[in-house]
C-alpha cells in the first residue's frame, strides 16, 4: 500500500547521513503524496507531488545526497509512480508495502475489486468483496483525476457484491473511450482498479 511504501522509504531517507533539511524536503513530500492519495485527491495532484521529489533528488544527487542513495530513492519513487499510473496502488493501514494487480486481494488481504469484461465497450460488471459490514463508495475517475461516476452503498453486510457501469457519467452522458480508474473506498481503506473503455 502507498502509506507502507512511503513509510519504508522515509525510514531509509532518515537513516542516511545527510543534512536534515534534505531529509525533511523528501519525507514531507512523500507523506503528502500518500495523504493526498488516501484522501481522494486527483491522480495528477499525487503524481505532481511525487514528481517534485524526483526533481529534487535528481538535483541534489552528488551534491547534498550521495549518488548511490539518490539512485535508490529515485528507483523507489519511480516504481510508485508507475504503479499509480497502472492503477495498482491501494491505501491501507498496514505497514508493509503491497502493490496489487486487478483482482488480487487488497487492504490487508481482505477487500477485493475486479471487473469483467475488461476492456469493455458497453457495460462492465464491477465485483467487490467486503469482509465486514459497513458502507462502501465505488467511484470512477478519468486519468485527469476527475470523478465521473459514483455509486454509494450504505449499511452493507459482509459479502460479495456486483455493480455495473455503462460508461456514462453521473448525468448519463456517454464518456469517450480510454482508461478509467475504479476505486472502492471503505472505512478500512481503498483499492483502485484500471478499466479500459473501448468504443
């Protein structure tokens, strides 16, 4: 999960023998990126924060930050950026990093979200599993981070559920072909799934 990955990377940065100002510049931005993602900010906003870290570390490489350490930090951040772009990052309270592929278990190995068919042209079935009772929000975002569709499920019992999406926004307007991100949010965390709409 993003918070676990950020926590591990921050521990690495704080363990380096470098100026504390450099450490803070990196760790505070990484924390901000995780907080943004977990609080539903747009994907672009999260990526912008991470890209700042990349630019900063590249600039300080061989200056305030040893080149080897900078390379490691850059590799970790770029891996996280790639996972975000692929829609395989979750937000969860666990401390261990966990990048999940569509259909795999997420949020401490309990919550699940998958889709079929994917890619789809007319309608996609979104299957999700809740290991405990509670409310769930299923949202669809475009790659600009704009929420185009929302499904709210309240007072749900634990179990497997299915919802369908026909490629329209909240006003019933047909959306253009492309990549969208479905995100299931509960009180325990969130999981994101990449959807491909083909017209």
